[in-house]
């Protein structure tokens, strides 16, 4: 099975600098970022067969990961908009 990478730098390569800045300067972003990557790591381990679980549990993890990604994306867009206004 081909496992897709879902780390934030692959998901949003256009926000590479913003991700770095927010990780260092925004505690909430850093917390959600860390949780996102922990969820992603667990999903990958399950998909690779390293860990076994139910399909329902895997689906729940994927939904949580998606919710975190949506929240991170909104924070990235807000940060980008603030930068554009300050120019």
C-alpha cells in the first residue's frame, strides 16, 4: 500500500515560512501542530500495519487529523492576511 504523507509541510508547502514563524511565536498553533503530527504518526503506523485497530478507530483518528489541519490552515491564512495588511 502506498502511504501518503500528510505532514503539514507536504500539505501546505506554500506556507513553509508561516508554519515556522507560528510554531515559534504562537503557543496555540504550536500545540495544535504537535497534536496534528502525533495523530498523523499514529494513522501512518496503523496504515503500515505496525499497529492494529478497528476501522472505526482509524476513521476517528483521520477525522481528528482533518479537524486539526483545518484549524491550522485557518491560522495560517489569518497570519498571511495580517502580513499582507502590514505591507
